[in-house]
C-alpha cells in the first residue's frame, strides 16, 4: 500500500464515522481520485505563464516647493538692523521678548501711534541709525552702549549725536504680580517717559 492509499483509507474512514454521527451525509468515489491522480501523472505540467508586466506608470510631477509662510507681523516685531535709513526712534532690547512681553509692547506701540518703521524692536547690535533710541532695560543699555550709564526715565547723549531714553524692560515689569503697587508704579513711569519720546516727534 502506497502513501496515497493510506491517505484515502484514512479519509474514507473519517467520512464513515461522520456519517454515523450524522455530521456528514456525502461520500466520495475513490476511483475518481485514482483516475485523477493517474491523469495528473500522465499530463504534462502546464508551463507557468509569465506574469504580465504593465508599463510603469508615469511618475507624478513633484509638487513645486511650498512658499515660505510669511508670519503676520505684530506691532512689536523683532528686526535685524540692516537698514541704513535714519529713523526718528527705535526700541532696543537685549533679547527676544516673551509672549506677554511682546503683547505689552504691542499695546504700548499702538498707544504711541508709531509708524511701521518705528515699531520694530532691535535685539542685536549695532543699533540702526536713529535720532532717539528707546532702551528697554539696563541689560539692553549695556549691550548696545557699553560705555553709557543711566537709570529708567533718564535721557543720555551718545557720541554719535543721538539721544537715548532709558526705560524699563517689559520683562522686568512682568515679574511683579498683576496690579501690585510696584508694577503699577513701573508702568506709570515707563509711560511717562515714552510720552516724552512722542512729544519730540509729534506730527
């Protein structure tokens, strides 16, 4: 008995058991399997057809590079001192302002009715040409004018013939609790000194 006969005998016995249990109700003709197996031996195996290879799809054109998104400039924007145009005044700070500091300066700039060229905050030396520099804090004063000294609210003259107003940094004012007497006093003094800048360039 060959291996195929053993498999068929086992399969037939399994079907017989399932018929007795009522699970299966069909039988198989073993002679058909034998004939099919013989035919499969006699018939030459068909050649495997070569897979149809479709021409490669055209590659989609690469999208054009997305343009850089230009951020909406708030009234208090940071500027690199690249322009040689003389301005009435510019703000100087020693670093980029925090979000709250920038919001505070935006309100101040709107209240001062500044023009676009005067609403920038320069954070890297050298300071661009201007008649007046509004120095926001002692650290900015030390960074831009190392030889100068002064206190908030004080005007100083610079060697280039310009003047500088020293006032508080927004970051310093924001250190105090909102509404605290020290914060209210610093804001009042800062605004009073900025009104002095406005009076020099009133239009």
